């Protein structure tokens, strides 16, 4: 996964191991409880890509 697309979710195909940046799915900003600092949030969606279905 490239750092440039960290604000987007990524999809990992568990069959062919392809990783795709899902530009249409933004990463949500999470409100952290007091005392916690969020430096980075990543979303990885895992499943099967269209080629492996």
C-alpha cells in the first residue's frame, strides 16, 4: 500500500493478493476519547476481486 492514498480505503483480494486503492471510499475521521491521539487511520477491506469471483 502506498502512503499517498492513506485517506482512502484499500481493498485486498485474499485470492490473488491484489491491493487496490478505493478512491471512492474515504476514510472516516474518528473522534478519539480524551487522552488518545490518532496519528493515522487505515481501512483495509478484504474479500474477492471481480477477477477471482
